[in-house]
């Protein structure tokens, strides 16, 4: 899995029990997957099609660093499926634990919002 991005959990991001809000995590996942999808497809027109079951395994606490990692699982003509795992890093001990996982599907669209083929990257043809 490749590291896509990291976020520090701030007090503004948590609820009454001191845990990161699930909605904040979902936004971070969506943004991270979009980054990976756009880079893979070499397109800025990749949009979220499906967010599969999101498993919140353990809480993220204030001061923890959420490290969002991903890998391309499947590539179709117009879509990319990305597996995501979030690990929470304690910056004091450098201990890391998996706290969330999901997979998301992104589709490439044209300027009218219709599905469009992903241009295949050919090595050396940048």
C-alpha cells in the first residue's frame, strides 16, 4: 500500500467521547482516494461512484496522525477501484494501528458528466 496523505486529529475533529467523527474520516478517505484515482488515470475528472462498507475498527484520538494508504485494486474502461486502509500513528511512541478500511470506486467523466474512458498510461509516453 502506498501512503497517499496524512491528517492530524485536532480537537475540532472529535465528538463528545473524544473520538474522531466518522464523517471527517469519510471526507479524508474520499479526498485521498480521489488523489490516487486522478494520479492513476491522469485526469482531474475522476468522481466518486461508490464508497463500499467503511469499517471503523478503532478510534482516532486528538494528536494522533491518520495515515491514509491505498492501492489500485481494479481498473475498468472508465473506473478505478481503490482499497484504503487508515493507520493511526501516535507521534510520541511511533506506534501505529489500523483504525479504518474501505474500498471506493471512481469513474472518469467528460465535461458533460458522462462516463469517459481512462487514458491508459504507457511507460515512457508521459
